[in-house]
């Protein structure tokens, strides 16, 4: 099973709303990632969790707040977003996040629209 | 200089032809190289990974790596219309970095 699941598939929110994106994997992976992808652009890394600890934060604005409750779950809490934050948000996981040959497996993404 | 570069395309090939996708990278310490396929509106899907110089074949796909030239490529033999997608090169060195992607169009 190489499946990473994400919910919701689509999300529309206003700039004053608070919402959360959820990601789950049951492959026993210990590293999980959030990426943001705008149209016709490659994915951009936002956060990396390794063994449930935040290991990389790519200077992401504080209106995005990640959380890793356990090794299978990764959340992204959203608050006071801007219209330019509208994008496809991708979650990925890999075995440990520290091995050079690791492969990242991607979830289907959440398409976010901020009005 | 961008860390990972690809021709944006579109690259158009006729059905049954060989499609050749190229990628160059700047970090000489990079150790792992990946090709992902992404259909419009979908998430990236791993096609191939390669870690050593030379060729690696998997079905209709062949990845080629030349670390001295900092160059990795993907060949798709007997291209099918269903291969039409954006192909992302990803390189793992100090960080995991995606290239901008090459859009491939296979014409029936």
C-alpha cells in the first residue's frame, strides 16, 4: 500500500476563516511533507516533519501552521489566508526523511481557493 | 543559476516515437534523482528513480544519469497519447528540489 490520502479534495474559504487540511499515510513512513503548487509551476516545499518533529520550515508565513499529531497524520492549519494562497496543497511521505535514496510518495492534493 | 533546470516544452512527439526529456542540476553533491509524471490537476506520480551513473530501464521508460555532466534524462519508448503530461525532474542533494517540468504532448 503506497497510498497517501488527503482531505478535503477541494476547499473554498474566506480570508477570515480558519480551516485545516489533513493528510494520512499507513506505510510506516516517518517523514511527511507539505508542498504548495501553483498552476504550471513545480511543487514548492513548505514544511518537513521527521519523526514527528518539524525539521524544515521554508520561511512559510505564520498564517500556515503545520501539526503532526502522530507519525501517520499531518495537518495544515490555515488562518487569515490571502487570495494569492490559492493553490494545490500536496502532502507527501517518505521512509525517514534522512536517507539520500528515499522516494517521496504524494497524496492527491487539496485544491484551495481563497476568496 | 536555478538548482534544477528543464525545458518547459511543450515537447510534441508522434505516437510510437521516442520522447526524450532532459534535466540538468547545479548541486554536484546530489545523490538521488527522480522523474515524476503529473497529469493536469493531479498530484505527481513517481516514474523512475536513479542513483548511479548509467542507464536504468523499467518497461518503456529508461532513465540515464551522468553525474560528471550533472545531467539526467528520461526516455519514453513507443510513446502513447496517455503519456501526455508534465514530467518533473526532482533532485535530492542538500534539499529535495523539483525542476520546472516539461510538458509532453503525444500526438495520435
